[in-house]
């Protein structure tokens, strides 16, 4: 499948879905990559490792030569978005743009890596939740292929990368997430906002692993990691939606899913996601009324059993961990030396979430 969209200005965006590996109950659906025919045509994302050639085939089938692109822009450093990058570059030697943090975290730093198996992996893996068995089986070849790619780093905040095309650095799902606005008519949001599923936030604690290679530029973990940071980014999306109320939203997954097209109303979807996080904080508080628990223990009570199978267990614990970090900041819980969270008797989280400023 490939889908051609013509914006009111006449500019064309072609949606190119590629197969995604993660199935089961945490299924995201295919990765949606996009060809954007702006003044300088570019490709946004490349699908997962092994899908780069498929993407080239899809482009050929649409009558588009990948050599027409001036560059490829990476929305964020997750394998389902940049995995196909090395294959695309083998086919056409174009420039690569991504957030400046992406350029740092795809590289190996043997002197800075945590001891053990992670020494063989780049910085972006030092803060991944998956176990060694998963990494070693799925990720080594992919990371090696990215080592020698030259990246043109895009700075924080708002950046006009050509006439009518602006990027915003909206971290939280990953530290390097970018969204791209085109002609104030469309916005490609990557995994910052998805229909039907809430993007997994990072945890502030993940900053510690990579701080040695991100400092001195980034000293405050909460500016690039964690749920609070993610909520700031969501609020920025809502602000953009208020400025441009008719934006067509192109997500990194589920533009088309379960035989239906997902039309996204950006500010309504931001509000749903904010409400989802408020609800989840409320559920955690309710679970902790039973007794103090660790994030994994809370996860096993909060999520259905089918969501805790295989790697689901790690995703669930991460999800709870990021909410517990927010509840620690709001003063509603404390954490003991054994990693168990205790209630403080306060219920500040809702006002706390409301008062998080816009990114
Ligand atoms: Zn994704
Ligand atoms: Zn992602």
C-alpha cells in the first residue's frame, strides 16, 4: 500500500507503510514513512531494519525515485523508524538529518558504556528496557549499520529547515523526537502522538546512563526524559493545533489500522492522552492503597496478564515507572531503599499535570 495526499496548497505527501516486528498485545502496526514533496523533497523515516529495500520498492511502485530526495529526516532513534536507514543510503547517497541528540546516541562509547554486554551497544541502548536476550538477537547488526552514517544535527526548539517546513524538538517518548510541520497544513508527528495507543514515555532515570555523553549541553534530565517532559511536548502539540486548527496529522503508526483510516483531531487527541495519564496515575495510587510495591509489582496488578507476556513485562514496568516518577515529583508517593513506592496521603497529581508548562 502507498497513499498519496494532496494538501490544499497542492504539496504532496506520500504515505509509505512498512512492516513492523512488534506484534502481540503491544502491537503498534506498520511504521508509516512519508515522502514529502516540499521545495526540497525529503523522506521522513525508513522503517525497521530489513525494510529499507521494501521502502525503495514501494517508492518505485509509486513512480518515485529515491534519488529525487535531498535528504532523509529521522523522527526519532527507534529501530522501527531508522532501522532501514543504512539500506536506503546504499541505494541513494543522500544526506541524513535528525535531532542533534540522535547523532550522539547512535554511536559506541566503550569508555562510557555501562559494564557488561552493553559495552557492545551504542548509547541509545544503555537506557533501553529490553533484556540482553532480546538485544543480542535483534539489535547488533542494526546498530553496526548506523555507526558510520554522517548525521546533520537539528537543534532544540523550533527550526525552519526550508521554506514552509519547520521542525520542533518534542522529547519524552525518546530524547531525540522531532515533529515536522509542513506549510501550516500538515504535521508529521512520528511517535510523539498516535491514534488508538498511548506512546510509551521514557523515564528520568534513563538520563543517568547517557549523561556522560550528553553533558555539558544537557544537565537537567527532565528537559529530555520522562513523563513530565513528554506532557510538556504534548502541550506544545496542542498549542500548534490551536494556531493551525485544520492541521492534517500524519502519525508514525496506525494512520490506517484494523481496516480503518484514523483521522486525528490534534488538540482532541492531546486531551485524550493527557486524561489517560491522569487516569493511570490515579490507578497507581489506588493499587498502592493495598500495600507499598515496586514498579513491576504495580505493573502486574495494573495490566491484564496478556500484556505482561514476553517483552510486555518490561514495557509495562517502564510505563508504570515513568508514572511513578511523576507521582514522586507531585509529592503523592515516596520511594524506599527497597524500590517500593509508598503513599504520602497527598493527591496532587492532577493539578501537577495541569500545571506542567508547554515545551
Ligand atoms: Zn514507532
Ligand atoms: Zn518510537
